[in-house]
RNA sequence: GCAGAAGUAGCUCAGCUGGCUAGAGCGUCAGCCUUCCAAGCUGAGGGUCGCGGGUUCGAAUCCCGUCUUCUGCUCCA
C-alpha cells in the first residue's frame, strides 16, 4: 500500500517533469536521478526557503560555498579515511556482513584466550614459584599457539599490505573461521568498501594525487571556520551555512531519491562557547522542526528520534524523521558535535583554530551544533505528502499535487477561455505583467476543465482564466488549486493577490512569527 | 553483494497452446467545435517486443546467456 504510494510518486514525478532516471536512454544508472524542468524549480525554491530562513533571517549566520574537492588530509582528520575503508565479507547462509579483518582478529583472540587459560593453569600448578615470562617462553602449548598467532598476523599483514583481497579470503578459509550466526563457512569473496569516491587531481596519470569527492559538506565549513570568523569579524556564537552536493558509495543506494550516491545537503554549523551546547542544541531542535512545520505538510508527519548510542564526537544527537511512503525515516539531523572536528583539524593542520573570547578573557576551541538536512529527502517529503487523489462529488477523481504554494515551480497558469476573439492576446498581456514576479505558464489547448486538471497535477497553485467579460471590465477569474473555488478579480489586483499567497516573503514572514513564539 | 520480481509505444497494459504488416486505452501533435472543471468529431506521429545467441520454414512468444530496473537485508543526510 505504501509501496504503491512511492511508486505513484515516482511515476508522477517523471510524468510531470520533476525527476527522471539518470541516463535513461542508456537504461539508467543505478540510484541516480536527474531533476527535470519542474524538479529544478522546486529544488531551487526549497534551497531559497532554507537559505533565506537560515542566513538572511539570522544575523549571526553567514553562508559559504566550499569546493567539493578538498585536501586529502581533511578526510584523515574527519575520520572518514579510517572509519570507512573496510574489507567486507558476507556469510551466504546467515546473510550477515562482517569486516574481514575483524573476523580474523576475533579468531586470533580465541587463540590468545587459550594461552591465557594455559597461564592460569600454570599459576595454579606452581603457585608462588610461577614465573609467567619463563612459562610463556617455554610451555609447549603456549609456544604452539603463539606461533599460530604470529603466523596468522604475518599472513594478514601481507594480505592487507598487498591489498590482495583474495588472500584475505583464503586466510579466512584456511583458518576455518565460521559465521557466529549461522555457523557455516560459506563465505562470499572479500570486497573493499570505500565510502568515499576517489579521483585524481592532476591531468597526467603519474604524479597525480588521489583526492576524494566530499562525503559531507560539513568539513568545508570547518576548514573555513577561521577565515569566516576573522574576515566577517564574527563573534561567538555564530553559524556558517552551506548548500552543496556530497558523494557516498553507499552499499545499497535505493528508495528513489531517498538514498543516492550523489546527493545534496543543506548544512549549518553553529559555533558556540563550550558548556552552552545543551541550550543551543534544544534551541536548534525547535527552530528546525518549526521550519518544517511552517510548510503545512502535516504536523503528524514529523517526529524526533533521539540517538541513545552516540557517535564518538557527539554529546547529543537527534533526527527529525518524516513520514515517507516507506515509513518514518531520517530527514534532518541535529547534532551536538563538541569540539571534535575543529580539534582534529588543529592537530592535522598544525593551525590554531581557537577563538579569543573577550568576556572570558581566554581562548578556546568552540563547540559546534550542526543542523544537516538532505535536500533530496526534503524534496521527496514534499512530493510524497503533496500528491493526493481526490474523489469529487460527481464521482470522478482528480489528481492534485498540493505543493506549498511558495515552493511550486509554476505559480500561475493563464488561460484564454477560447482560442479566439482576442482572448489569447489578453491572456498574453496579463502574463507579460506577471512574469517579472512569478513563474507563469500560458495554455490554450483543450477544454478549460482539462487545463485546470493538468495544472492541478503539475502543482500549479493558481489558474487565471480570461473570458469575454475580461475584455470589457478588466476582470478575470482566479481559481485555487486546493479548493477549486473561483473568484472574479480585477486584473490590476492580481500581483498583490497572488503575491500574498505564493511569495517566499510571505512564507518567511509566517515562519518568523512562528519562530518568535519559541523562546 | 545475496535472494526474489519485472523488462512490448511517452504511460498502463494485452498479445506468450510459435504463423498475416505487433495491438488497445490514456497521453502527445494538427485540424474542426467554442464550451469554466479531465470523457465531442477527424486525422497524424510514435515500437530493432531490454540486448546477444540458439532451436525452427517462421520467435515478442520456446531454450541459454547477459544487462538494467524494482523490492527485502546493513550504514547514513
């Protein structure tokens, strides 16, 4: 049922020019999608809403646009190189996945346990006369086991150094390591899992350096923290925002645009005085959920999911989850990242990344609260919660994409009721007035009702129809997408009427008054 | 990666006991009609039946291989 909804969203998104499978004429590329003529407008509008609300409406937040390529040391400092570079192996029976090196190390640990046991036995037998070092050097059982360990370690080191994954698998088989879950020794080949996409910098193959496409935008902010703080003369607390693409080699990238290998993030890192992170964390949690709720996608569609198990760098973390067609899933993360990142960059770069606090009269590395939202996920949240099929009184149904008006790709469609009698010309005149403020669309083909329905499905919030009376009294009808109600208004009043309902400014004002209600 | 399902027109699908030039509905385009909620009329365009091979006089249909997509399993925004 909900799978059905996701399917409907996917096909609707394609049919109305929102999202196409990437490289479709070549059969597509797995989990990669292109945004179409309407998709790019919606996406841009989401970005504008986020950017305006974060950067323009908060005096203490500024934006940057850091490069996707970054110095390789960045990823050493952030932990991405070490944490996401593992040889993986699957057990075919239990379907469990393990790190190959961990499996071998666990095996070694078992042998070590035997030695420990042997030592305990020795201690019991010889009592106070027991010489542990001597025992370890002479006891034949210990020696045999230690030799085994040394041999395994040697082989493992060779295999890892030569990066020969086949040897690693051979070693696992040779040791007879079984899956702890299924107990079977039915293993797949060992595969290297690299979270980061690598490429080469430098046009000649030799002498070029391996660099990575960033797996998150946050590090671009951290490495620029001091630049922004100094040149912007920023005082703590302040934030740096950024919208940009990031790349991750997901093991499994699926569920439409929910999890892609190439995706876009909207992140803000807020730098604060150590010790104040609790209050700021709460503040940003509230601010962000409020941002979401101002869009009216349904209050019930959101929930917080607080992390109990925290990453090594975080001292608090929560997800804002959204009720996607696949269920509640993470849409945005709010994390209290402590000073982990800046400290790591201090160590790796050798540069001081401290802030002198005149009030405290001392320097410190700021703590950081991060808000990080997936732009593509936001897109999916909006699309999936906006797509409705309505049963009408006459028994027919209509498909309507109830996008938040301020985010809709096309704001107004203008129709001449018929194709002659000067109505098309009048309609064009109206568009020529409105086009400077709003994305407009002209349509004269097909019966008027059909044109309305087409715009409903495309998500256009308003349709204006020029009829014969329009020529005499300069009035038109304006139809609301959601209520299907029509109103007769003066052409001159159109910019004001439409502006109130569809402009980003009016949405931001609404957001601001909601935000004022938060302490 | 493993397991399962599916690939025929832009979309949804029929055709699959092998046999005329591969069809329908919707959509698209052109013309007629001139009408305020998808449904009037006329016509047009659009398909190497995912790809490759085999069996056969003959393959969308049977066999083999292959590719792609979708769904589940772990991590994340």
